[in-house]
C-alpha cells in the first residue's frame, strides 16, 4: 500500500496543475453532492489552512508582483469557500447539523448567548466589508490607474537608459517584462477586489438565509418547538457564519496588505520594512513612551500597566540606535572587500572557479611555497592596490601544473600566459643595492621583468645569510608570487574594469553625492565613461577618491566627444593624485624630458587609422627610444622614486601606449599634468640617438 502511495506521489511531482484541477473539481462536487459532516470538517480545515498559507506568503513577499498569481488565488479561494458554505447550508437545513468545527465555533463564540453571536458575526462582516475591503478596493483601483498612466513614461525611461549604456539589452528586456507583469497584476487586482467585496455580502446573506430558513424548517417541517428551533439553528448559523467569515476576513487582509505595499530596494518583507522604518524614528517612539506613561497618572487608570508600556517604549527608543549602529558597522567597508571575509575560498591560496589571473606552479615550486603566507601577502597587497587606485582587483590563486618543469612558475591572465620563469631549488631572491653584491663578489641573476622587481636578484642559498647581514632583504617565495600577481593585475587594470565595476562606482557616487552622479550620467554615456576608466586604469591613474574623476567627467563629457581626449582632460583634473603617487617624500618628481627634436620625429611617426592614432616609428628610432627607456626603468638607487617621462600633451598618450605595448611601465606625463604643489626635477633628456647619447641634466 505504501509503495503504491509513494509511486503515485512520485508521478504527481512537478504536476502542480493537477492540484489546482482537484481543488476546482472538489468545489463543484461540494456544491452538488451532499457531504457527510466528517467531510465538511475536512474541507473547512483545508479552507482555513489554505487561507493561513496565503496570509503568510502575503506578509513575507518583498514586492506585490512577487505574488503575481494572487488575483487568481482570490478567485479560487473564494469559490472554494462559497462551495463549502453552500454544502454546510444544505446540511444545516436538512439535518440540523454542520459538523464539529461549525458546532464548536458556534458554542465557543456565543458562550450560550445567541444575541452575542449574531452581533459578533455582524461586526466581523461590517469590518471586512466597510473597512478592509472598501479601502483595499480603492487602493487597487488607484494603483491600477497610476500604473497604467505611468506606463509610457517608464517604457521611455528604459529605452533611454539602454541607449545611454546604463543597462544592457538583457536587463532592458527583463525590466520590460517586469513592467508588463506589474501592469497586469494591478489591473487584475482591481477586478479581484470585487470578489472579496462580493464574498463579504454573500456571507452576510447566507447567515440570514440559514437563520430564517432553519427556524422555519425546524418549527414547521420538523415539528420542533419554536425556542428549540431558534436555539439549534441560530447556533449552527453562527458557527457556519464564523467558519466562512474569518477566512474571508483573512483573505481581505491579504489583499489589503499586498495592494498597500510600497516596494523598496532592500528586498525586505513587510515586517522587516515596518521594523526598519520604526527603528529610524526612535525620537517618536521615545515621545510616545513618555505620553503613555503620563496617561497612567490619570486618576482611575491602571497606573502600573501604562507605566510598564511607556517604559517599554522608552527602552526600545534607547536601544534602537545601538541596533542601527551594529547594522551599519559593516556597511562602511569598501566595495569589493566582501571577498576578504566570509566568501567561499576568500583566504584560500588555491585558484577558485572564474578567477582571471592564475599562477601555475611546477611540482617543486609548489612544494616550497608557504600557502598560508602567500594568502596573507596576496590579500594585503590586493587591499593596498584597491585603496591606492580605487579599482576592485579580482582575487587570484595558485594551482599545480604537472605539465610544467618542476621549478617553473607561469602567470596566466584570461587563459593567456603573461610570463614564464623558473624558481630553481637552492637559490634565494634578494632585494637591495646591487653594489652590495658587487662588494661581496657574489654571482647573481636579475629577476626577469615579469616579476616586477627592479632590484631583485637570484643568489645562491649559501650566500644569502651573509648578504642579508650586509643589508640585502630576502624575498620569500610567497611574497614574490603575491607581488608578481598583483603587479600583473595592475598592468591589466584596463581589461579588468568592465560594466559591472563602472556601474558599482556610479552606484557608490549616487549614494554619497546624488547631484554629481546625475550630472556625470547626463554628461557621459556609460560606454564612454567605461572607456575613460579603462584608459586611466591601464596607466594606473588613481580613481580614488572618485569625486575629482566624476567632476571632470561632468565638466568635459558633453564638450569632448572623443573618449581618448576626454581621458586626457580627466588626467589633468587628477594631476595632484597622479603626482602624489609618483613623487618622493619631498614631493619631487625625477623626470626625463623628451627633447624637441625627438618630439618632432614622434609627431611625424603618428599614423591616423580608422581604429585611432598610433605611433609607427622606424626601427632605428624605435630601438633608440626603447633602449633609453630600458636604461631609466631601473634606477641605480633602489630607494629612489620611480622616474617619469615628460613630453608635450599631444604626444603623451601615444608615447605611453607605445611603451606599454613593449611591456615598459615607465609613467609618461605631459607638462600640464605636473601639479603646482610638486617639483619636477629633470634628471636627463631622451634623444633620438639612443643610450650612448642620452643627456644627463646636472
């Protein structure tokens, strides 16, 4: 038997349509076929249960359209309840019985007084019909009208955001579907409230019919004494009326709660919204507590009761700010820091699915890596990079690569290898002044450029202790890999920033400075703003704090159609941040100036194409320029600030792009980007003849 039941339930899984058909067929059969009192009790219990489920759903939804089937549910629930009322009426009139639930409701509510029971039914019906149903009906009517009137404007708003690039086509389609769903929902609710209103009227009429018809049948057909007929049928009528009106009242309450719901962005349920808004008005709660406590001092009033209630309100008002502060404690964390706590694998050194940068290790290198130290160094450097540049860099990890040489290390970005090197056993990476190595007569090998360590060398492990005592700094493998990963992410920052990150920056600005956000959004479309962000990030221009960046967008966005030139205007607006990131402790910028002759040759090398303007130098000029940049990229003094290249404003972006395309990350600034608070100290001149002719400035 149980096997057959299990098989039947298994076949019904996923066939919710059968349950709906069963409810409707049951309603029809209940209207036609006389039901035993046991079956009536079961149906009444199902009706009450179904109504309670609907009420709980109505309370916990975050927006009205989350229960878009509610108008149809009202129709089904009303039909089912009226079918039960018809069946109980038949049973009451023919058998003078209504089942245990009807009998219990009648006895419990009346308490032996029929007049009290009739008055209670009348009050419940009036409350449902005049107060709840009437108000909800009016709200549904107005909401349907407002939604319909606002439909063209909201559709135009979606189209405008799509054209501006603030949303993508898939989000636009989803918003249109939601808009259509909302329009249909409130239109259907306007009509569905007529069901609720009619249900209240029908319930009152059924009570009258049961009372008059029952007394008449009992006294004239069944031969009951009139007092007995009145007592019997009044009791059953009151019980039947309550059994019908209480679920109807709850359904009307559900309707009112849904149509009066104001949608918020937090996605909280009704109770959460009410609690949040009350908690934001603790002064009002405290004032109410004082008034309630004062009422208790009125002669004749229960003083203790009102003092307790007033004290509870005052305590709640005092307690609410602490709750709010605790809730906001984590809200001030910078965007993107969530990955540092609580996220799956956030502090794990291993690569997680979807990570764009991966460090692949051979078996020997993986065995020598301190995984915990790597995770700590990586997280600290990622956080420092976020705070310095304002770009939320993605997390990265290490993974074993059996196909590699045991000592090999490879850094991949989006599946493409950025660099490959070996970390041989028996060697240590040291950072410091090469003169110390020369003085010690130690053989060394410079780290390749991919490690992004200008003054780091591989030395034999046996020499490490002596060199550290002489002043060199050891670099653990964990720190070496973490530094390389973050620096490679910085080099790819222009590729990392996408629409998600751009929207996040605009969203943060709307919260902090809504007027500036509106001006910037109106001045620059999202795709254009994203291109500017990518150009700045690719040169590691700080976007934090964001106010200067967005003010420059708002000022120049409509005046400059070219995103590349707009980015140059933004750079000049951010010149203080740029100089601060490159200057030494004395606010000094060590600069190599491009001489006028080289500038003229660079201008002659500019080629205008459909894809943009690019430098296309002769091989001789290119080799001479790159050789000079190679020379100045590694300053002799490890403690010195990194050198910069200064040139004319019309050449700056082209020269910078050319150097970065050759994996040379020397910053290139224009003369207009030197902030007045900083001193530009020329230390050399770049010429067209190469390193041998590069001039030093005394």
